[in-house]
C-alpha cells in the first residue's frame, strides 16, 4: 500500500475550491503512481481534521470521485482507489486535473465557466 500522507494538500489561498483541490490530489496521485488500485485513503473526518477543512468539503470531493469511479467505498473497511481495467480513466482524470489547474487556478475561470468551455469543445467536436 502506498503512503497517502503527502498526497493530500490544500492551498486555502487558491481560487480553486478545496474539494476540487482534493480531487486533483487523488487524480495526480493515481497518474504519478503514488496511489494505486486498492490503496486505502483516509476517512473523511480524519482527512478533514488533518487539513483543517470541514468534513462536508472532504465528503463532497469523495462523492464526486466515487460518482466518476475514481474511488470506491467498501462499507466499514474504508475508501479505496477503485480498480480499473483500463488506464485510460486515470489518464483522463490527470488531463482534467491539468485543465482545472490551468483554467481555474491560473486563468481564474469559475468551475461553471470551466464546464461551459468543455461543453463547447465537445459540441464543436461532435459537429465537426
């Protein structure tokens, strides 16, 4: 099992919401190999206390990642990096994290504006 102690960092001065930063931490950890399939990640309350965040903020990040298949909760056993039969998912998450770092972090677009940009690009690609 990989160590997760240094994986999770949050910059409270960043314009990127803390829950999005946590998602980036996990997706970057997966992409770099620091987090691997079946690695256990900290419980919501423990991570929230460690980072000085509200438990709801960490829970929102975990719900978002679980909905996209990045992590999975196994009842009382905890929350783990989800098993993936295809590395494309991890690569896509890494690319999305890089986009968010640039668009939201450096260019100061809101999360909604980031989604609108991606949707416009998808629409353009679909229409050729």
